[in-house]
C-alpha cells in the first residue's frame, strides 16, 4: 500500500513540476554594473596571517599608567585575527575576509564597521578587501545582498524582501579608507558598483516623497520599538509604512559622498 501511495504522490509532484510557472527576470540592467571589475576578478586564495606572525606590523600604543588598556588593545586584535578567513571554491568569494562571527554569513553592516578600524592594521592584513566579496556578488541591476553565505555564496534573503539589503553605508566605509590611505586606484574601482547599488536602493527602498524605509533587520537595529503598536507589525520584519530617518539620512550622506567621488 505504501509503495502504491508513494508512486501516486511521485506522479502528482512530477506533473506539478512540469506545469510550474517559471519566474520572469524583471531586473533592469544598470549600466554601471558593467564597469564593476570585481565581478570578473579571480579569487585571492592566500591564507590570512596569524596574530602572532603579524603583531609587529600593527600599531603599538603606549600608556605606561594603564597597562590594562594596552592589554585589552592587543586582545582585540588577537580576537579579530582569529576570525579572518580564506575564500573557498563553494562560496565564490574573491578576497580573504573577516567573519563577523555571528553565524555562517558575512554581513554588509558588520563588514563596513570592521574596515573602519581595520584600516589601521592594513600593513598586517587588508581588511578593506572584505567588502570586495559584496561587490563581486552584485546583480546586473545593482542589487547587493546584505548577508551572503560563507559556505556556498548564497543570499540569505530574496532580493525584494524588505530585509534583503542594507544599511547602505559602504560608500562611507570606502571614503573613510580613501581619506586615510589615499588609494585612488581602489576609489576608482569601487565607484561603479557603489553607484549602481545606490541607484537600486533609491528605486526599490523609497517612498514617492523621496524618503526611505527598511525594517529592524535591514536597518541593523533589530529591536528598536519604532513600529506603531497595536497593529500587526513586527519590529524586525515590518516597515510600518513609515519613513525611516536613519535609512533616509544614510542615503543622503552616501549620496553626497558619491558626488564627491565623481
């Protein structure tokens, strides 16, 4: 009886799979994505150095009256280097990076902040290149996922999910790097993917009045109680049909940075 039932179910599922409606690709190509050189870059398979091997290359502070602070400083760097990772064939990443150590994904929000202090240790490890793994996964319409699997390179969320991307602070992270390092070659490389992503964000994450929206996860502020109470909204996953001040100001901020870069 079981074998007969299994056969019937198999045939039913086979019919449904044959009749399934394929999704049409409605992505509108962005011309700046064609200038994204990270998309065709070959992966850097080098192994990140250990903390002990490169400690001498890190900035060495001195504070004779507060040894505990100095100890905490070195422990911070030691912790960071324990989370550096190499690329692998399955995830398709192109540059060694820092794992935010939250789960099996890299996060756009986290990696941007990592580069902010990582630039001071650039002689030991190129932390800025961690962002290359987002640029190399840009879609033809400019979209970049905010969370990408370290195991197989898959996106955590569907593209048009409110949670799928953001916050868009990558231009800020790149501009801070340029201001401190004056790497004009990198600045020219990152401009096209950053502009294309900015334009995608404008097209798909804004209201008619020009303000923007997101949700708790997409904004990086998971549990802020800004959503109207008493309705069927969720602080993590709903936008509440509101204009979100943080996302709106971030877009204004990075938009002005992109104008400066141009």
